[in-house]
């Protein structure tokens, strides 16, 4: 009987710890959380294997966007875009620096997240899950999960 009680106690404790873990994770990341607004994924044309996602990132402290992944594409790159001699040119950035309190806008015609090798067509009205990894000045990496709505291009 006593043994049963002890096993029960241990199981209860494990369940309690498991339930607590995500909460503490959220609590610690809250202090340094980057505010992500105006986020969306562009609906893609049939047959297109690449896509683009946009958002405004506002970090409370100097930090760097170092890595992005998504449920809808095999890989994600941070791109800048500019017009040179009437030709649109995109360039891959290894990372994107965020200044404390200064919103960094990823929007059509400028910075964007380029999605390569789409796993599924991007249809307006659906959602896409993204994970963004930020590195703070001390080198600590934090992850943030966001769900982006897919919207028509215009
Ligand atoms: Cu691009």
C-alpha cells in the first residue's frame, strides 16, 4: 500500500513539473520578447515554389534575428531588395540587426523573409507557423513562435 502511494506521489510530481515547464519558459522569454506586428505571408501564384513573408519587428533591447523556420517551406532566408538599373535585386542577409525600440519593417519592396521549396501552396485565409530565433547582446538565443495569416498579394 505504501509503495503504491509513493509511486502515485512521484507520478503526480512528474505531471506537475511537466505542466510547469512551458509556463516558466514563457515567463523568462517575456522580458526580452520581440514585438511582432503586421505579420503576413503573401499568397503565391500556382506553380510557384518560393514565397515571401513580412512583419515588423520591435525589440526592447539590441538583438539580432539569426534564424527563421516555417511549417510551409524547407528553408527561410532573410532578404533585402533594391532596384538597380530598373532591375530588382535581392540579397541574402546572414542576420538582421534590431536596435532597441526601433521597429524594423519587413514589407513588400524591401526586407522580407524568402521561403524556399514550399511544402504546400500558400492560400489566402490559411495560416503558416513560424519560429524566429533571436540572439541578444550577451549571446543568449531565444525562440518565438508566431502564426502568420496568408493574404492576397495586393
Ligand atoms: Cu527574396
